[in-house]
């Protein structure tokens, strides 16, 4: 393979380094109005009255949208649970919820119009936290405060606990985290008699299309979702967000409308689920895992968004990659009066691994067993069924964990790194988990071989920064045996490219890449048919090389074959790629593949200040085959750095339903200063994935395992165990104080 | 805003003189994006934290989202659109491409311009100096490692 496996130049890079690449906010559509949204100042209130008459009368205002204008439709939407109104109806459920929207000639006029809208509220009791949501007799955000519950079990967990020598019960909490894609949610919507077109910063254009068609009563072909470059997603632009609002406003204003959110509005639109996870784990004295009971609570905020899947996936992931004879898992997604939570890179994974891998380390310490050895003793091996009813494990976690341990300099539980600096201590920590990745195998691609021998691959994967345009071109070029520069990729326009479920869950290279490969193979079959007739030779005597079909010493170019077929310098061949649950190969059952999440971290803790510095961070991913190694590394580096953010300081802080830090000054994300001195990504390539050339997806694993790896390193350094994130200096300092003066400090470790 | 309050400004953008009438509160970012159709500088945090709107004013990086267009009068402004020499990319652009120093690209114009001002001041910065200088430019995709490698590579190319 000459093209696949090479860090080729990505086709989107030239657009992006020169500033020519267009994002939705850069587009101008003729006749376009500019929109502003009036947000609820209250987290939970009944809307008694809205008077927008003065706003409507303001010169330059083209339309004002309130619930009143949606009387002719069912205005509730959502990825599965249709609980979110296009605009607040009768009541508001979070501070920042759109109550009215204005389309005007410019933003200043729209802003001025917002000031003229009069809304009268009656405050309702605020469900600020998950505890509030579960209180008997509490107010309800919807009909109930339970959004979604999932449960599974096998064995008999109570009997398992009876068999165990030791039982550990701990509760871990995980904060609300904001994606902060640099490009906030932005959409241009045009509603007219022909249908709907939206230019959208979205990861799942076909799911946006389907939901808009359903909401506005149109057939699928009359809704077009066009996605140009997307300025970061990380799940924040998955499923459907502000598109229905923009379309409804366009319908009202009778012209295209651009709705560009601020960072504050985006932070309130979607975030990661906060979690509280209680694990009761029974083990034998030799370290064998016997039974585990997992009780998960996730805060999905005011609306479900994708909270049902996050609730399920967190449940799927909380046991870790271990073999449990007895297991019980219950996961509840709860409504509160805060901004909605939905998908965020490795949905449910960081919360699950934070709890599981922290506790595994605690168990190792209590039993006096090396935490690496304890994990290796209990890990599932490839082929093992780690979740009943799901595909067996296809990742070699043990090898990955040993690589991470080696990479980060792990030398055993007693051997902590030494530092010469007086006020600091150093430690190393490890963590491993698995993600059930790939969502579902529902992807298609169309590959076109043109009359000059060049090709176009048409896919719906969104170029969200991950490099899909380059990867799809590499796959098509490799399979078709043509030069990379002869392949173009057209992507993410639902009126042009064929269906794909979504861009997320590490699925695109594996599933859409496979569809591209299948499409290219279908073209090759057509070329064989043509060449077989041309050479009057059987297909099995023919081969492909350098844009040609070869028969012995003779060859004929693809271009010549196409011209022969069409009788002139015209025409093209088309190849279809369908990836479905029936596709031949290993796609039967779920998950599509298990994605390894393995991290080793070395930290330095300043005992005077509580500040943590990550000195070294090593992540390991099983990628099967890296189509473009450098960009694959970049995916994991980005995931690891986001993990460092939620481990050390990222947290959306709500107080009584009011978001206190909705901006980049008060909500800090990692900068250059957080880059560890040693920052390494290891890719395992066994060419054994279900994707093209043995590839499988990566890019989410590290974010799940960073927090427990760092907390475990802090424990080795200081002997203090912290079960809440983020590990801010204040929290660490307080824990150190309590640990040294309160007698809770566990320090069985010796200086190495 | 009445016509009386409009201000006349002249400055140079990417080597070309610009004379225009602006409202006093107009931000440089909006002038560049909306009036001059230079869309490379991006709007993100709106509060001078993220650096996505970075442009160079007389060679110094500024956050154009919080910089009055009026303040740019008489200056020489460089945006990402003015960095390449015709078809020939700036070495920083080449280095970012070759080292995969970007993913979604939204931070990239600001990142490259900030890096240019750094290398103009300090042609061979240490890694620590790069981290210190560049901390006002956020990237949420890359984890920064490959941006650091890109800047180091560009420094070598520019010496070359």
C-alpha cells in the first residue's frame, strides 16, 4: 500500500491555512436577515404573557417568532425523546432558553427589537441538582424528572458479594463540561415554497434533515442540509440543536435567516452530563474481581437531547474492560433546570472510567497489589465477551496498558518518581477502559470514476477537523489504484451525497471508509467486465495497476475503457457502497468495534498550593490500520488534552439554575501552557479492524482515561485519593490538608 | 447612528490602501469581515481570550474582536489573506500543513499570525518561549503538540 498508511497532505489544509475555507458564519445568502434570540433570565418559570407588538413594528424587523407562531405544527423535537420545543411554550426550563427570536435587517436592529419584547413570568421552584430532581414531591421539569433509565445484569450480584473477601463502596462525581468548539453553533436557514435549505455547522446532516422534514411536514427530498467546514464539534453539533429555531424564524420572516450563537449561548445549548456514580465492588484477596453493582446518575439538564444514549452508553462502559462473574448496572438520566446535556466525545465514557478506574486503583492499594498487575489479572482478552449480548472484545487492552506503563515509566506501585524540589511530589498513574464505538453501521458512499480516469468520492461525513476528506480520498485512491491527487471528495450536502447516519463515535473511517472502499470495488468490477471484453480474456487473468487494467504484457487505462463504453470522451462509472448490519464481514452485532481507552500519566503535585502539573502523558490506541498516521496521532492528542481540561479545571458552575461561568475567562480551557513536557501517542496496528484495510476508529479513547490516570498519579505522589473532579488546586490542597491532619491519608507507598 | 458621527479612516490592509467611512463603535473584526470581505479572522470568544480573531497591526498581534476599527487608522494591518506571497505560501503555512498543525482550522488564521509575530521578534524561540507567547491562542482540536512542532519547523525554514 502506497497511499494508505502515509501521512499525506490533507486537501482541506490549504483552504484553512490561507483563510479561504468557508464556515457557516462566513457565508452570505442573498436576501439574508440576521437573527437574535431573547433568552429566559429564569431557570424555571411559567410564561404568563409575551408582547412582541412593539418589536414587530420596529423598522427593519422582518419577523418575530414566539410560541404563538407555531400553532399550526407539533413543535417538539429531539434525537429520540421529542421533549424540546422549537421555542419556549408556556414555560421555560433553563436560564438561556429561547423565548422569542427576531429576524432583522442587521444585528443592531434585531438587538434593539429584543429590548421591545415584554415577557411576564411566574417563577417556579428550581430543580438545580440531581438531588433536587430525586426529592419526593419535588417540582418536575417535565412530567417527571426521570428522563431515561437503563438496567442490565448477569450472575447474581448479591451472591457474588457473599463470595467476596473484600467489598469496596465509593461514590465518584464528574462535573458538567463545555465542549467549546471555537465556532459556536451557527446556522443559516431558508424556508420557502420549495422546501428548506440550511447551511449548518452540524455533525449529523442527515439526522438534521430527517428531523426538519418531520417537524415541518416535508418529504425528505425537500429538505437540504449543507455543511461546509465545521469549526470543531466534539459532539456539540451532533443530532439537532438550533436548526428548527432558525427554520421557524425564516418561515416567519419569509427570507433566509442567519442565527449565530455566542459562546455563552452555545454553552447553555449543550454540555457534557455531570455524573454521580456509586460502585460497590467485591473482590477476592488475590485480586480476582467477583461482583460489581453500579448505580449511575447523569444530569441531562432541561432536555433529553441525546441523554438517553449517554445514559445507556455510560452504563455499558462503567464495568470497564474486565470480566465480571456477577454484575448489576442501573443508570438514570435526570432532568434538572440547567442547560441540556448531550453527546460529548466518548459519550458516557469519561464519567464511567473516572469512577471505575479510580476504584480499581483504590482496590489495588487496599489489597497491596500492583495496580498494573491487578488490571492485567482481570482484563478481558480479545475474543472474550465482556458484555453479554454484545460483540466480543476486539481490542488488546493488556498490550495497550503495558505499552502505556512502559511509555510513562511505570516501575511498580512502590516506585514513585523522585523530585529534587522540596514542595512537590511526583507520581505515576494508569487507567484503561473501553468504549462501545461506531454507533450503528448505517453508511453509504458513491464513487464516480470520470472519463479522464480521475474520481470523486461522495460521502456525508462532515469535515469537522478530523481529516475525513483526506482519509476518504486515500481509501478511494488506494482501492482504485490511481494517484491521490486524482481523487476529490464531495461531502456533507444531503441533496447531493448519499446517506450516512452521523459523524461521531469514532465511526467515519471505519464505516464510511468501508462504504467508499466498497464503492471503489464496485467500479473495479465494472472495469473488469469492460476489460474482459476488450482483451477477450477471463477476469481472473486481469489485474489493476496505475489507473489501468493489465492483461499479461498489455494494459488499458480506465479512461480508455470508459471512452470505449460511452463511445467518446465522455461518461463515467459509478460505484455504490452500502454498509448495513447485513454487510459481509464483522459488522454483525454491536458495537461496531470496542475502542481502547488507555492512558498513563506522570504528575507533579505542589503540596503548598495543590497545583498539579502533568509532566508526561502517554495514550495508546488500537487503530487496526492508520490510514494517515500523523492525523490519527492528532486525534488522540486532542482527546487527551480535552481530558486534561476536565481533569484539572473545566467545570460549568450552576447555582440555583444560573450559569455562573458562561465565558472563556471564567470557564478556562487548556492552553499551550498545559502541554505536558512528554506527550506521546502510541498507535497499535494489527490490521484487524472491521474498516477498510483493517482500520478501526480512534480519537475518543484518551479522553475517557486521562482523569483517572491523573488522579491515580496524584495518589501515588501524595497518598491522597480524590473522588471529585476537577482536581483544582483548591480541591487538591484541601484534600492534602485533610489527608495529613484528618487521619484519612493512606500512605502504604515507599519512596522509590 | 446618524451620518454626522461617521469617521473617515485610512489604513493599509495586506499591502493595499483602504479609505472608508465607519461608525465610531465599529470593531476591527467586523470591518474586516463584513466590509472588506476578509473572512479569515474568526469570531469566537468575543473577549480577547481565544485568539481566533487575531490580526497583525503594525506587526503586533491584536484581538480584532475587541479592537476599535478607528484605532487602526494610519496603521498597516495584516490578515491571514495577506500572508502568502501570491501563490507561494508563507513558511508558517507550509509548516502547519506538513506537521498537521491544525484540524478544524477555525483557530488557524489567528494561530499562524500570532506565530508570525513571535518569529519576527524571536526567530529561534525555545519550546517554553513558544508556549508562553502563544498562550493567548486557543485550539480545542490538536492538543497543541503538532502546533508546537509546526512553529519549530517554520522557524527552521525561515532561517534556512
